[in-house]
C-alpha cells in the first residue's frame, strides 16, 4: 500500500530505530541491576552496623519511598503537588495518636499502625484531591501549598494534636545493636511496596492514562479518559504511600511536632530528588534520594548546621536544571542509547535509521 | 435516510462575542457532510459544542436520537462520536502505539484499571490493524513527538478509530498537509465511509471538500446559512456574499448577528 511507504519513508532521523523496550539482553541487564540493587539494600545494615550509618540508612529509605510515591503522581500526571507533607504528617500523627490512646508500649505491634497512617492519608487525600485537581498547573501548585499550611495550622491549634508540644511516641525496648535494623527493614518493606505500586501503575492502563493526561489532558478527555477520576486515584495512591513513610519516620524519631511532621521543606526535598534522578522514571527518584538524603544527614550531623544542606540543594538544583533538565537517569539512558546506535552503525556500515525495524516496543518502556 | 447527528438552535457567546447564534445542522447517517465558512465563523466552536468541550448557552445536540448536549467529552467519545483537532493534538511523549491504546475503551472500575496491563493482546492487535490502515505501523514504537505534521494527522485519525465511532468530526484534516498525504487522507475517509461511517468535515481546501462531500453547509457569523449539494452551494449567491462580504480575517471581530 502506498500509504505505508509514504509515511514510513518520511521517518524522522531522531525516531528511535532501536525499539525502546530494548532487546532481551538489555532487559535482562536491567533486571539484574534491580536485583543487585535490592540485595545491596538488604545486606546494608549487616555490612555497616555503625548506628550513625544505619540511622542515615533509615532516613534515606523513608525519603526514597516518599520521592518514589511523589513521582508516581507528579512524574506521570505532570501535576506538581507541593503539599505531600500533609500526608507525611498525617501518617506520623496517626501512628502517634493511636499509640497514645491505645496506651501501646513501643514494640513490633507499632509497625501495624503504619498502614493505618496510610489509610488516614487516604481519608485526607480524597477531599484534598477533589479540591486541588479541579485546577491545573500553577493554580494547582498554589492550592496544594495552601492546603499544606492550613493543615499545619490545624496541627498547631487543634486540641487532640496537643498543639506545638506535639505527641511523644513510645520507644521500643530494643537493644541498641538491633534498634535501627528493625526500623531499617520495616522502612525497606514500605519502600518495596512503593516501588511495586509505581511499577504496576506504569504498566497498567491507568498509568497510560496518567501519561496521556501529562501530555494533553483535554485530548485525553476527548478519547474517553475519565481524567478527574484518574487524577484523583493517582493522587490518593501517592498520598497513601507517603503517609506510610511518615508513619515509619515518626515512630523512628519518637515524637511528632507540627513543624517537623508538616515540614514545608519536605516537598521541596522530595521534588528535588525526583527531578534530580529523572521525573517520571522509576529508578530516578530512588537514585535522587539515595544521593541527596545521606548528604543532608551527613552535613547536619557533621556541622550541626541544620540548614547547610539547603545551600547544597539549591546549587544542585541549578546544576540539574541547567545541565540535565530531564534528570540523571533519562540523560544517562540517552547517552547509552546513542553510543549503542553509533556502535551498531560502525559495525553495519550503515545508518541505524535504515534498519527496517517493525518490532513493537513492549509497553512500560519508561521503567528504566 | 435519517439524521444521525442533529444540532438545533445552538448559541454560544464568549463574553460579548457571539461565536454561534441559533446554529442548526443535521448530518445524514452514512454521509460525508462538509462544513465551510470564513475564518471565525464558528466552525471549531460548533465542533467543541458537539463533542462536549464547550457548553452551549442554548440549543440541543443529539446523536442517533440520544441527547448529548450536556455530555462530557469522554462520554461523547464513548457514545461513538470521535473528532480530530484543527491543530493536531497527539501525546508527544508516548509512542505511536501507546497513543492508540489511550483511546481503547473499556468498561472497568478504577481498581481494575490500576491492576490490569495497559493493553490486552487483542487490543494491541486492533491498534496495529488501524496503524496499518493509515500506514504508520512501521513507526509504532517511535515517540509520537517525532512524527511529521501529516503523520500526526494520520495518527489522530487512527486513534479516533480505535473506539469504532459511528460519527467522525474532522477539523481541517488537509490543512498544512502535502498533496500526496491529502490524497491518502481522502482515501481513508472514503474507505471508512463505505463501511458506513458518518463524517462531518471542516476544510478550507475547496477542491477537497467539493470532491469528497455529499452535502456542504456554509457557516457565516455563527449560523449555518446554506446547506446543499456541492454544486448547489457553489453557485448560491449567499455563499459568495458570506465570503466576499465578511472577508476572511476581519470576520474574527464581527460581533453583530
Ligand atoms: N474559548 C474561546 N474564548 C473566546 N473566544 C473564542 C473561543 N473559542 C472561539 N472563540 C471565538 O469565536 C469565534 C469563532 O471561532 P472558531 O469557532 O474557531 O471559528 P472557525 O473555526 O470557523 O475559524 C472567533 O471569533 C473566536 O475568536
Ligand atoms: Mg477553526
């Protein structure tokens, strides 16, 4: 059919000739990398038993989870929320207040409250999303910030949150040698859950709809996508996961205060981690948090200046925006692909664009 | 023959500007209807009203007898009315195949949509079939943002077809497209029409419209002023008045009804 020749012949040179999903070998390599990464996280506290190091490890896992969950909404839908600290705080407060009222002693049972923090976050996320997601772009960002400040104000002023004195959380009577490890593995389980959720979303029909909304929401509406519902579900799933991370965080720290549980820098930090690694990728936010959170903790511990990291973050943010606006992972991925294409070209002695590849990329290719 | 798409007395004002005033139009089942008129005469706005993007101030729209005046765009699409946009709109960062799959219609709750993969193999096969139809199969795994302008028009046509609509609205399908591709688009429309699909086509390219359409409606200042066969419309004095009297561009700010 002549139609095929006409449009096929006009293939633009930057259309990827190599199917983006990659060959079986490349996928196997990516799978191996993920397994190695998971194994490294699992053995980490065994290798590094120093409590200072494992403390940083727990915080890092909490932020890896938060950045992953934040990106699972922001990176896929294109909506940038800056009020996810609401969910983080609600998760923490839920754990603290339930433990207080049930007069729980600190122990393993407390970890059962972590999912409850997620449920509480969902209860908040539904009305929050219904209001904020009626707007777009800048207005959306501003509304999420406004809701954040309202919730923080409530935490300061409501009776049951005990105002600015906050809530103490019972400390488990675990030995110093194993104390951090238990939190570490609990945090790792929540992280695994977060990654699985985001990975599942990316492969699902729902994820495809989120990505369509990112590219052109009105067009997606015109193709039958129920955009309000899709956005709300994405927002709530993301909030639930951040709520669980907040629960672990609060339990580990041992107390919740309005200004720490509802920290305006939380969203800035998490967004930077996602931007740094690569918005909308799965490994990007993990990498971002893995690099940035230890730096922050180290600087805070080393120089006991709590805000030194902000200067570093600011500088890093500028570097990323200017040098790699799409983040480390996509930039590195492109670089590797270019090198491979050039190698193929040299080996074949012809342009890779001339390769007739009718092979269809598997869906979910962005899950690098 | 019966009217499949029926627009009656639709009016729409943007501030003080009356984009549509008492516009009526009906498209017979299985026909290709053309919609022409000077720039700013309200053609795109009429499309927006029909497809649920713009709520009319007055009037009704019905598809196959079902009122769709206040339906949302996703509902209109699910009812079997697809459209393309004047300025082509595709999902630039998704692959061509993924673009197609966005349009796949499924009746499922949100939980299932989260849990189930983006496309079943049957849905993928159907998407590839349609890409075959418009000649884009080779580019299935290319990012849609890398397509040429004409290829985007074809992709937009293809993904509208995924839901197997009974009526397709095309807003300037030949605009800015090279002659070879215009012919391709024409052939696709004719092929689909012979399968029974109804078309309403906005187009400035007169040769294209007159050669393709069974009936042509002329719009002027927000109203449909003449409807008839291409030959009848061509020789109608009111049509000349509309084009010569209003002028192509100046018409944009004419607000008097
Ligand atoms: N969303 C809108 N807001 C304000 N004015 C609009 C809007 N959409 C269309 N118009 C105006 O309505 C008139 C009709 O426009 P349109 O339907 O695009 O005409 P056509 O497609 O026939 O060229 C124009 O004057 C245009 O500026
Ligand atoms: Mg128009």
